[in-house]
């Protein structure tokens, strides 16, 4: 089994690329281009993930989900957040009915 430590290593790498020279890496270029470019990549990867799921090719789906997760991590870093914030939210929701959790958001 692959360790979830990969999320920590990716977050560390992303943080290091945040202020890097845009010509030095793909991630630094995304950060330099800003929010709209990052959102565009997340959207593209989401669509590609959906298409891969419809194709039924499991390897293709895994690869597209990896791309989507990666670009989502880029977005989180750009917003000053991390995978830990998402994990904390998932932990908060654990054991709560999805219906109840969604209704609670409407009440806020």
C-alpha cells in the first residue's frame, strides 16, 4: 500500500515552488499565471476525469484522478491552504449523514 505521506511531500514541493522562477517549473508557472489559470487546469482535469470514468478504463481513470488531485493541491497551496485542511474537514464529517451535513450548510 502506498503511504499517504505522498500528500505531505507534494505539499512541501508545492510550497517550495510558490515563489520560484516561472521558467524553472510547471508549478511555478501556474502560480505565476495566477488563480484563473489554476482554476482552468482544475476544470480541465475534472472533465478529463469524468471522461475517463465513462470510458471504463481503470488505469486511465486513476491517472486522470491523480492529475485532478495534483492540480487541486496546487489550487489549495495558491489559496494558502493544504491537504491537511481538507483532511480535517473530512474528519469533521465522518459519521455524519451526507443529507444532514448538506442541510446544516444551508442553515449557515
